[in-house]
C-alpha cells in the first residue's frame, strides 16, 4: 500500500535513486553485529572528513540509522519517512501529517549531519517534548556512538555548555535564543555555553517561525516604575465610555482617544496636556484602556500566585517568563488590582527570524506548513515539501455548521457531544480560550457527562500528556484549547504507557506502605485479588523491588518520577530500577491485548470525532485540530460549529455576509452554504495576510538593527577571546585622534578645544609647537601610544593576566552599556518614524537612515569611553 501511494507522488521520483540505495543496504546492515554497526559510524566520519561532502555518505548513514532504530526502539523507518529525512537534509520543511512519525524522521538527518562533529540542534516547543524526544531517540544516537544533549530550564551554565557540546542537542526555541543573547553579554569566555552554529531541525516549525515570531525575545533590566500612574490610569477608565471617549480597533488591537475623551481625562487629572513630554500621561491612559477592553482574564492571560501569566493564543500554553512590553503588563496588573512589578528596559533583543537565520543550515517539520509557504520562502528561504502518508487518509471533514448566536451554537455542541459519546465514539473538542473551555465544561455537567479538561491553568497542564494520549479511549470526551505542538499522539482505544504508569504507581505505593507497616499477610491477600498474581514472574520481580532498602526510602513523588523517567535510565544506579523496567514490560504485555481490542471497537465506531468551536485566525491552527484524528490511516471525523458573532466572522466577514446570513437563518437551525465557506476562507486569508505583514514589518526593522547587532557581537567575541587587545586599543585611539584632526581641519574644533579634548581623554598635559595637520596627527598618535604603554605597564605590575582582564573588562562593559543605550534610542526612533507616513515619507527608509547615523555616533562615543576609562582607571 505504501509503495503504491509513493509511486504517484512527485517527491518520490525526486528521491527514488537514493531511496533505492538505502533499501539495498538494509539486508547488508542486518547481517552486522552491534559492534560492527558502530564501527560503520566511525568509517562514515572518516569518509566525510576526507570529502567534506555529506551527500557522498547519505545512503549509508540513513540505512545505518534505520537499522539502529529497529534494534533499539523496534521502529523501522518507512520509505515516506526516509523521504522526510532527505527533505530535512536539503534545508527544506517537511510537511507530514499528524501521527506519521516526524520525531523519528529527524533522527535520519540529525545522524547524518552529526558526522561533521560540528553539532546538531533539534528544536522543540517545550521542555517536555525536548526531554521525551532526547530520552527515546537518544537510544538510536547512543547505539551509533553519538552523544546527545538536553537543555532544561534549571540547568547551570556548565551543564548547558556540556550538553551543547554534544553531537545532537535537544533544546526549546526560547532556551537556545536566550542562551545566545546571554552568551553575547558574558564577561568571561567560560560563561559562553554555545559553540558556533551548524545545523538546526525545528519541530513544529510553523509554530516557532511564524506564530511565535510576532514579537522579539528580550532580556531586560528593571528600572524605576511610577506605580501610582498605573493605578490612577486604571481608575480613570471607570469614567470613560467606548464610542464616546475612545474608539476600539479590535483588528489592530489599538485604542484611539476622541477629543472629548482627551478633555475628560485632562479634567480628571487636572493637567493641561496629556502629551506633555515632561510629564506624559498618554501612554499610561492608553495602556489602561487597552487592558480594560482588549485583554481579558482567562482569554489572553490567567492570574496565578498574584501574577499575570500570558496565555499563548496559538498553543493555549502559559508563558510564565514572558511579559508584555511598553507598560501594558503593568496596566493589566493595575486593572486586576495585583502588585505592580517593576518596568524594564532592554539589555539585549533579537527576533526569531534573525536568530534562526544565523544557522548555516536550517530545516523544519510540521503537519501544517503549506499554507504559510510564501512566508517561509521570503523570510527564511525555506520551501515546503508535502510528504505523502504511509497509509491512505480516512478522515472525513464535514461542512461547517453556522448558528445565529453563541447560545445556539454552544447548546448544539453540548447536544452533539451527548449524542456521539452515547455511542462510545471518543470526542475531542477544540476551544480557543480558557474561558470558553470552562464554559463548555459547565454545559456538559448539565448532561452529566464525564470529560477531561485541558487548558492553560496549572492544575490541568500537569496532566497534559496523559489527557491528550487517552483522548482516543472509548466514550472519552476531551475539552482542550489549541492543540498545536502537543507532541503526543492520540491512539484509538487509549495509550497503554500512561495506563501502565498509573497502575504500577498504585501497586508500588500500596505494596510499599503495607511492607513498611509490617502487614505482610494483609498485603499478600490484597494482591491476590489482582490479575497479575497469576504471573509468578511479576510477583517475584515485585518482591525483589519491595526487598530493596533504597526503594523503600522513596517518597510517593519519587516513585512517580522513577516511573515517568524509566525510558531515560540507560545505566541504572539502583537494582530496583531494573526490576521496575521488568514490571512495566509485564504490564504492557497484558494491557496491549486489551488495547488492541479497544482499538478495533473505536475504529468500528468511526474513530475520533473532532469538534471545533470556532474558526481560528489561521487556517493552519484549524488544520492542526483536524489533524488530531485520522492518524496513520485511522478513521475520524471533524466538524466546526460557528456562530455569526464569532470574532472572525464579526471582524473580517464583512457586513454584507452578516446581513445575508441573518436573513437566511431561523433561531436554532444551523446553516450550511458554499458562500459561507468562501467567506470564512477569505476572512482567514485577510487575517493571515495582516499577521504576515506585521511579522514582515518586524523583520524589516529588525534586519537593520541586526546588521548593527552582528558588528557588536562579532567585535565582542573577538575581545572575549583576547584577540589582539593591544591592537584594538591602539586602533580605537588612532580613530579618535584622526576624527579630532579632521574636525580641527573643518573648523568644528578650535586649536585650544583640541588640546583640552586630548588632555581630558589622556589625563596628560600636551605641549604643542605649531605643526601641519599630518605632523600633528603623527605627534598625537605617538603621544597616545606612549601614554597607553605606560598605563599598560602599570597594570601589568599586578600580573599580566590581571592587567589583560582589566583591559578586557573595560572594553566589554562599555560595549554593553553603549549597546543597551542604543537599543533604548532605536526603540524610540521606531515609534517616532511611524508617524512620518502621514507626511508622505517612507517610515522604513527614515528609520534606516537615522538608525545608521545613530549607530555611527554611538560607536564614536564608545571609542571615547573605552580609551577614557582605560587611561583614567586604577586597580584598587
């Protein structure tokens, strides 16, 4: 079946020769021992070092990885997965449907590129996926002789450095980006954790490079915050009315004050001008109104431990380390009457667009990338190749149902859930916000239906993987916010891994407690009621665990952690860990038979039924939800329930379509029409185009800053590596003196001003005879050189390394200070030029011109600061 599908695919013809070469090697590699297979990796490394051409070893590498996968995980790469790996190696995006094994596909290209010994980064969207994938796929890499690394939030710098130096490192997109920024703020080379970039594979590439690329990543420092202004501004909103004092632009998430509104606020505050630059109130008022009208609790954020936690609108996950900028976060804190945390100023920043373009070789995987291919190609130079499925897709996407209002829609959803679940067919309902997921849960309570709820609230997030994994069980109802990047397959009939973990946890804690209480007789009689007592092997292994003193010391939480991290334990520290692995295998064998029966039953019922509660702004997010059913040739159904007052239709559907649909509809009956589907598709296209333009705009502006960032970071790296510090200092001094002489020649400086400037800089009196400009320049440079050498000798008295460190520190600290000031100024510049469009000027051109001049001035100031500090400082 797989080969018949492939033959019809254009992409198969492209890679047919290589696929044949890989398959022809399979039998040869199957005959080799484990040691012989590992030797093959060393041979391939040697061949690459000789040729410097990965294409010359690609067939052997892929065949080797496939055989290693079979021997370690019992998983053999299908031909379509081989194609996926080849696409990744060709620096493209592989679009593969949910359940087609993207995680396994990455091992092919990762192993091949690890032969270069320059490092491979596999990017995931959260720590759980990074940890899970490194634990499972790491078995393949280890078998082949590669080292794997894992970056987690709580790791020290030395641990991060060690893991980044591995052949293949699993890391989240935000962790690697922030590590890059911190590396470029380091004052010691030992604090740098990343090595030069080589090859990167991004899982859920559309989520990372598109959805999360709306705003730059920023490292900031706290600054003094006028808390009272945020509180007063929040109170003022109680005296303002929408449409009278301000207008709300929902499409652009913006607020515009009316003349009447400005007058009202000025009267309340008793000020003459809201826009007074000496005492500006306007940013506080605008943010307070935005917080009140555009940012809602349990939609855009949740409140946790008296803090505002942002909810990612694309994944439904919380982002505890992110804060809205420009005072908006503080305005929302004031609105919710929470403690107002300090405002911050930018110390370092970069966009995902410019960060990932730093990799010489970039690729990605996703289930939904084709609709965004234009953006991938224009910004990242990445094309998207659709990989055919291994089995024919059986999913049935039903026509959208549109209701007159929200009340009718949500009642219809609850009724449909009740009808479908009564047959035993599992249902997954995708909602767009925390608030709506909880509202639907209340509706299902009225039907006395049992369900699982998955949204951004912490009590639900903890069980995320288990909830998603078990969504395919018979009669299961799962309510979840957006399903992008969940990383866990929904298996029809349920996932045995989580069932086994829960069952074994109950057994171990129950047994341990009876043993510690010395109630052995009761413990044995209680066990006899359980099925596994019929297995003598299970009982004997369980007894060996219970006789282990190290196990008996574990708390319940530690037992749970041991079970969850079972796959990660390659070399057990304790004997009970081996025994627990054995118990897991025994229970999995038992539950596997039961799961196979359940799988057949659920398939016969029609598979997983997906319900979308409204169309999202992006077609990709809708497709991600649909893609949760019909995995690997399973049956499944998807249908979206909409209402005329859904955000997408209300804002982007247009008044004509609203009027037409209102006239066609009765109170409760849904409407299906081609015109409606067309309108929805156009609405989504408008939103996608608008979002793309915003990201493109962000990229265009940051690209200008990025060129300056590269200059600063490149210079900084050289200084951190102690590359010719003396030469750098002499060049800086010569540039300063050249500028002074030029200004003297242009009469921007008088002779006396020039002498004063030099004396202030060097700390030494200058005696000059009349000289021509060239002679003056040579004389000043010679004097500077003598002063510099004398100063350097003074520092070297304390030890050559101390003097060098002191010199290095002065340069780095001044670079960081000037760069931070430049980032503040460049932000203000961007805000300023945005208004010039009204004067028929091109804001981007104006920004580019002024940013260049601003950077040149900052570099001049930097030279003066470095030389002044070095020549005027002392070691105490």
